[in-house]
C-alpha cells in the first residue's frame, strides 16, 4: 500500500478510537470505553491509575453517581508515528458535566489533554497507555435555556437513539 495512504488510514483508525472513547463515556457504555484499550492498556486519570478496561467500569459508574449528563469534546489531535505500529497522540479535551447541588443546576467544565500511546496489535489500533493532563476547570451555576420537553433528551446508556442510527 502507498505509505501516505497507509498513514491516513492509520490516523483515521486512531481518531475513531478517540471518538468512540468519548461516546462511550457520555452514553455510559462501559463496553465501548473498554474497547478502545488493549487488554493490558493502562490509564492514568489522576484519581484512577490502572487498566483501561477497569477504568471503563469505574468512569461509567462514577459519572452516573455524580452527574445527569456529560459531553466530552476532543480536538486538535496530533498523531506522531514512531514505527509502523506505535503512535504518540495528544488531543485536547473539553468535558462538561451537568449536575445539581444545594444551589441548583451546576455545569462543571474540565479542560485538559489526553496524551496517549497507541499500538497496532493484530491489525487494530488501541490505547496502550493514556495520561490525562489537567489545564483548567470551573463550576458554574446555570439555568436551563429551554423548558423540559422542548427537545428529545439524550440517554446515558446504549439505549440512546444514536445507537439505532449508527
């Protein structure tokens, strides 16, 4: 295969893993989160350090306990290959978490970066190690802009409508 085409296909596979991770976290889909890590892949998320497959269960449970909804947005992925089967990837993440406290509805926003080592094993790119870097965060008390029922609400599970359409 043409080396430039191979690089583009590899980058696309890595970017898909990054997006699948965000979807899995936001939909409460631990199986999807786990699928982006190799079985021995690790995650250093600050308060959690361990296997990515264990982090998948941890993050889905913890976010469901604390927040009504989350939305992880990634950007600026920088992918550097160091050989045919290893890539070092950095991307920005903006994670928003909606919850409630004694003052009403809160919105916690986290700005940071995922610094990952991806490896291709058996033809599949997955995370071998992830480190989450914190840049900033804030909590705001917010008022909903729309009345309940104005839009169809997302569901924090694989029962979300997005799974039915792809």
